[in-house]
């Protein structure tokens, strides 16, 4: 992490040529093509107001314990937990979607006292020491998981869906993220009829 930020810090005072060289070096050393899964626990503010922060912290710890094995089982890696959020990376979006489905299933089967929403994008991002990540795919996945997806929902971007090769049933929808209109897809859970009542 120190080496990454040492390079980033030099960008602010670099001339045009050096800036181009530094950016190329940063992307060469830390750039990867990955699927990024962003998970957010639903109803955070309401739960804290109703039950108190300690109760919710216990739920966050429970979420950590349930999700980490599901990420690893589906060939992913946890990048970090931050507050009630999880960021994880996968080589392919299909593995990220399988992990997301498994996470929802284990939460439902365990009759847990919380729900989660998830967003998945695919693209080039900066993965630093396996402990943090940056890039457009990270931003979009986080926006989908935190701001757009409903509790129990998995949303994938067009870039992620293009690599799924029809393995999952997807329901298209248009979303707006920070004023940018995007096409996203809601993953229809296995063995659950598709809801055609909403437009």
C-alpha cells in the first residue's frame, strides 16, 4: 500500500510527461481485470435506531462470518470489509454471481436478522495489496449495491452480464447513478418465478 500511494502522491506535482509515465507504471503494477462484488447490509439507519449500534455491530460481525466462506468457495477473494459493506473480487462475473446467490441463500436458510443487497461490475481496476481497490468498476458496483439494489437483490452491469453467457436469468432495467444512465440487470434467483408485474 505504501508503494502505491508513494506513486500516487507524485502525480500531483508531476509534469505532463512524468504524469503519463507514472500513470502507466501504476496501472502496470496494480491494474487487473476483475469482477467486483459490492455488498451492503440493508436498513442500516433504521436498524441502529430501533436496536442500537451494538446489536447492529453484532449483525455486521455475523455478516462477515457468513460471507467470507461463500466468497472463497466461489473462487473469489475478500478485499475488505468497511462498516456494513463487503468488497470482493473474482476473475469472472459468473463466480461473483454464484457467490452472491449463495450468500443470499445462506442468509435465508439461517433465518438471519438482516438482509443484503449486492452490485457486480466487471472491468479494469486497481487492486492494491489485496486490501483495497479503486476504479470505475468499483464505483459502479458500490453504487448498485448500496444505492440502487433492493434488499435481497443482485444487480449486474452490462459489462458483467456480457461475460455470463446466458448462465443466469436476468431481468433488464435502467438505472441512474450520479446522473449517468446505465443499463443493469437483476439476477432472478434460481427456482424463483420471474416477476413481470413491474415495469
